[in-house]
C-alpha cells in the first residue's frame, strides 16, 4: 500500500453496547461531548497542504443514518483553523489561515448529496514551509469555544539517488546472459525525522483503441523500509528484480476488446518518506492477527483524536526504458499478451 496514497485520512467513532445484569440496564448514550477528529500531513514538496476535520458522534437509532447527516459529522461554518511557524520557541512570520476547500465526497456510507469532505487547506507557495521549524496547528470552534491543538516538525529534504546513476538517460530492467533476474537497486541517503521510506516505480503508457488514445499508469510498490535512528544520515538500499517488475505488470494489466496496442512512455522512480508519528499510527492501526483484538490508541491531537504529522514526496526521476527492457515488455514471457509495442513502435510478437 502506497505510503503517501493509501494512508487513512478520516475517522468516525460509532458504537453500540448492550449490557444487562439482573434487572439493571446501562445506558451508554450519555450527555453530548464534543470530539474533533483531525488528520493532516504537511509535505513541503507539495503546492497545497490539507487538513481533514470531522466530529465524532453517537446517538440512539441507526448509526448509518446519522453518518449521512451533515451536522453529525461536520462542524458546519464553525471552525477557525490556523497554523503557526515556531522557531527557537517563538513564532516566525504570519499566522497561516486554512480555508474550507470544496472536495466532493465519494459515494458510500458517509455520503449525502449535501456533503463534501471537511477539508481545510492553504497554499505552501504563498506560505512556504521550512524544515528548520516546528508547525503548530490550532482549531477553534467559535460556537462552543473548544480548542484543539497539535504540532509537527517536517522531514528534511532527501538527497538525490546515488543509484540509479543521476547521469543515466534510461532505466534498464533486463540484462541478457549476465545476471539472472537482473537486479534493480535504489540507493539514497536518509533524511532527518523520517522513519519510513517507500520506493514506487510508475510505468506510464498509452492504450490505443478503435476510438482513440487513453493515457494510463501502473505503479509497482516496493516494501516499506524502516529506519532505526531518524536523526543520523544513513545510506539506504532497496533491492528488487527486474523480473518481478514485469511479473507485476503482466499480472495486473489485461488485454481487452478494442485494444489495438499499448505504448510504454517514461518510467517514474518515486520515493516517499514518513515521520515517526506516522509510523506509529500505521503500526497501531494494522489489522490484528492474534487472539487479543484490542488495539492501543494513538493520537497526537490535544483535546481531540487523530494525527497531525509530516511526510515528504521526493520529486520523481523520469526516464524511458532502454531498448532491451522495452523489447522485453513487448515480447517477454510475462507481458507479451498485453500488446505493448517495442521501441520501434512495432509488435513483433503478434
């Protein structure tokens, strides 16, 4: 699961409990208590920063009905959301306002036609983020006076890849007659405050059909690498086999009616880093595989629940496949059924 793309960015607390002992019943629906649920990851490599804010709810009746009522899950027009840059214990620069942003909500349990995602945003082009500082988030409910806070540092910039070579012009995933399964090794130096790293290979391609061309992509995600010491620069190596890349493509894409050919474009090499708090949050929310199903609770939101932390998406290295790798995509045992053309634009395997 992609580190930056697959993280849970929303939460709703619901519950039903029936307890009886002799003639005594326990009513779990007590007086209302306001609970904010906040999720946000600052990433200075992105032009926009987003924080999602919802409310927990509990009531008598069907929770699925409550979930579709806007006032049950959102603080409608009541929140002031602000971010402050703190350096050496003092605020630097202006207070950054986060404004409500209209993002359509996907259909599902928590969907209604009058609902959008409760997202607050600011432009990090207008308000740049600095790795030498801490950032304090404050959320204030103007109707109730409730104040929720949290803070995070940023992940420092990741140095460039030392392998593949920064001077290279193509990516190569195949070598005939020399090394079985041809290793493709990615090497970089770790950054401060980064606990997790994930390498992603993205193949961009065009599907040509009888009605036109569609640009698509497929991502091959390598296992997460975890660092023991997040404040010591360390050379990190991620190993993979070119064969596995082709097997994944062959097992994920399909031929379909109307597909005339596929044309490979550039391959993007991406690196995503995640903070220690993000690592802890992911760990405690993994599915339980043991007898004990109860999980520890983790939040770094003061007077609320959720996660406010940081990640970093390093700019991608984008290169075409070399000729041998391109030919293998067109005619190799794992992908020849997918109608990829070779570097010359032909498909000699059909």
